[in-house]
């Protein structure tokens, strides 16, 4: 009888310990999730979308504990222009002047550290890889029951995207394109 109680107690402690340390993975629904981009220049801005190829968020109990995403850079498209002009800008964004999507069809984001700010808000420290170049980035993410939102500001020049950058070229005047671009991310999982 004594060994039975010990075995039961040991099994219960093992299950509770495993449960406390277990992570739950939630796959991002790429068809319901979205990334909206905004690129600005001296004379205005352009905006559009790029698709998430796949992604996963990891949770420990109900707290965000990790994440990893792949973005399909070949899907980048302009939404503020139509017809021929949209096609030209899309082609230029896919070219070597910008994202080189033929050589680098995917961008990747991998969470490295997460700081819980409370109320479902987390500061994410991650590695972002664009055009095969990886740099650290940090941003806040708000997580709800089955969704998450975030806004990222990315310096394109850190990924060898220098086309018409005032940081690298002089006398561009109103042809200057700002180095930072914005991503508004909405994830559904």
C-alpha cells in the first residue's frame, strides 16, 4: 500500500511539473492574417501588403513564450496604385534595388527574448532576416485570445536596401525615399 501511494504521488508531481513547463504552439492562419506596409518618401508614400507564408506562436500557460514567422516576399504588392503603375512599383520592389525576391523569396522573423509588460502586451526582441541579412529588432506585440497585433519600424538600409536613401546618396532632393518603412501586422491563430 505504501509503494502505491508513493508511485501515485511521484506520477502526480511528474505530470504537474511537465504541465507547468510545457509550451503550447499555435499555428498562425496565413489566410486570415495580414501584413500592411507603408514606405514613405519626401513627396508622399506608398502602401500595400505582403503575405505571411507560415508562422507559429508559442505559449507557456497563457503567456507568450516564443514565435517564428516566414514572410513570402514574392507576394509584395502595392495597394495605393492601380494598373500599370501598381505593376511597375511591384516589379521594382521585387528587383535587386529593393527586396531581390528572385534570390531571396522569404524573410524570416524569430523571437529571441520576450518581456511581459502586462495586459497581453509584450516587448519582443527578435532576429529579422531580409535578403539573407540578419539584424536584431524589437517591437511591442499585443496578444488577445486568438489574435495578435504589432507595428514594426524597419530600417531598410540595414538589409542592403539603399535605393534613393538620403543616408547614402547626396542631392536626391524630392526623390529621396526614407530609410524606415512600417509594418502593421495582424495575426490570427
